[in-house]
C-alpha cells in the first residue's frame, strides 16, 4: 500500500479501491485497515474507497505532537488534500466516527455526507468505565489481555461460537504489533475518553447518518441517539437483534452495508 506525506507532517499509509464518489473510511481505536474486513471490497463495488491507518498504527508514522480527535481529523483532511480529493463522503467507526464529527465541523467544504457508525459525543459514567477497562491492558503493555477484554466489542452470539478463535485469527494483525503502537493506542483511548463534541454538533451541515447496534456496549445506543438528536436533520438507524454489537461490520456486514449505501446513494455527488 502507498504512503503519503501530508501537511500535518506525518506519513500516512492508505489504499484506494473502486470507482465512483470518493468515500473516506476512518478506523476506530487500536485498529488498522484490515479490520474493515469485507466492508472495503463491498463498498468499492459502488464507491472510490479511501482507507488509511491513523498515525502511529498499521503502516503510518507516529509523527510529532499530541494525538487528539481534532488532530486526527486534521490528518484526515490533509490526506484528502494530498490525494487531490476536494470533497468526499466520510464514514467513521467508533473513534473514527468522532474524527468524522470533527472533520465535518472544521472542514465542512470537504465533507459531502457523514456516516457516524458506533458514535458518541461525550462519555457518561458507564461508557467511561467501559473505555477505561479497555485502556488498561495497553497501559501495562499486555496484548493478550487487550485482545481478551476486546471481546466486549462483540455480541454474546459471536463469543459463544465454537469457531471463535479461527474466526478472529485473521484480525489479529490489524491490532498493535509493537510497544510503540501500544503506546499510540493508549493515546487513542485517552482521546476517546476526552471527547466532548455534543454541544457543537449542531454546527454540522453535511447530511448525517448515525448507526448503532442494540448490543453495543462501547458506544451504547443512548449515546448514539444523543448525537443524532444534536445534528440537524440527521438520520438515526438502530440495529436490533443478534450480532448487533459494536462490530456490526464484522458480525452483520450485509445489514450495515444496506443502511450505509442506501444513505450514500441519496447524497451522490453531481457528475
């Protein structure tokens, strides 16, 4: 995959696939491009998909300066500029959804529409406890514990599958592989905990879709609904039933794909 130096002073690893309206994908905490799974090739059947590794993870450099949601949004904006993509749809998952919020607020001219998948605008007490539990293994550099507690992102149905280990094995390389990457992930969890956009979300002018699963423990539906309520004219999609976890794109990719493409197709860019 190519690496691009951007105006924020970092080299970002990215890939582009498909044709059509550009669609920027912004990854969640601790992940890199492969964690999108089958979503990228399926979206690439309809759109020009730009996926990248956030700074310090996957094949992207850490660079200098603090890692915050706002600084990651500047990286995303800078990547679009460097690739000479004036405007794009933007879809973020978890931390990536917070990045898309900030991107849409700081650079509205770049965002055609915003898909906020598994999102929130300000931690409540339960969510803060949940994220703190996920953070701790990275603080003590225990990757085995980090992967174990990461099971909270999945549904009870998936965690009870007898082939769980084989199912998740291909995803392991998408997580931090070095001590330096684990340190970056601590910074990302800190950014998650510090997120406080709720009172500013009314400033988002791009059409917005908020998607959340019933079983999502990390970004619970009540938190996603608060985001949807704060963004003018946004669409809220609540996904019920088995497999409706924080990882909808892994557990129910076809269902998520139908929601997302239905929204994006309504906001196609002029030819």
